[in-house]
């Protein structure tokens, strides 16, 4: 059996990207492998052991995040200006098999000031230690619960939920 023609096209594109030296094809290849492994897990393990129907099979993670917590999700790959791969995300709403989340970034000494049009610094707590992170309305999304990283336990958010939701509402309606 010959190689899948789509895989050959992917290989060609990765080689072209690698030649530019401007894109980390190794990280991207790892992301593709991770996505493929997730699909394999869903279709080869969850569906047969679940309902037998992919439309009604739901992933039920241990340490399921709750609304108003930070959870670590694999956001997948997008364009360079989008947040991608693993990020802590603020859980706005639990939608059953999906979560409505706002991805967060860390705040470093050389970080740009918070852009109040679409960013807000929030405070969380991890094992009695408080920290700050920055929610990014520009990357708000709904994401499948299967993308949650179960080895990283959700973190509590100290900033009030009402304050965050008011910022979201104002930021999206402006």
C-alpha cells in the first residue's frame, strides 16, 4: 500500500516551511501527532467502549474543571498570532461536552502593558500561592472537553466572577 497522498502533501509543506527557517516545524509536527493521537483515542477507545456512536460519545475527564476556574487546555494549532498548544484558560461556561473559555497568558517582566480593550489581569491561587495571569478576549472560544490536560489540576480564581463577566460583556459589546 502506498503512502496516503495527503500525508505526502503535508510532508512537502513541512519541508517548505522548514526551508524558510521562520517556523518551528518540529513543534507543529508534534501538535499534529498529538491531534492524531487524540482522534485515535476517541474513535478507537472511547466510542467502542461508550455508546458506539461518535455523535453521542462524551469524554468524561477526571478533575473536570468548573466554571470560574483555570484549566489547562491544548488549544491546537492556528495562525502565528493566535494562542496555540497548551495554555491555561479561564472557564466561563460549562457547555457539557465543550467549555466556553478565555485563554490566558503569563505576565512577565518584559510583558507589554495590559490592553484594556481585550485583556484583563486576573489573580488565581495554586497550592496557597497567588499568581497573576492575563485573559485574552481576542482568543475566546468554545473548546471540546477532550482537550483538557488531566494531569494539570484546575486552579482557583481569586478575582471575582462578576468582575470578569462584566469585563467580557463590555469587551465583546464595545
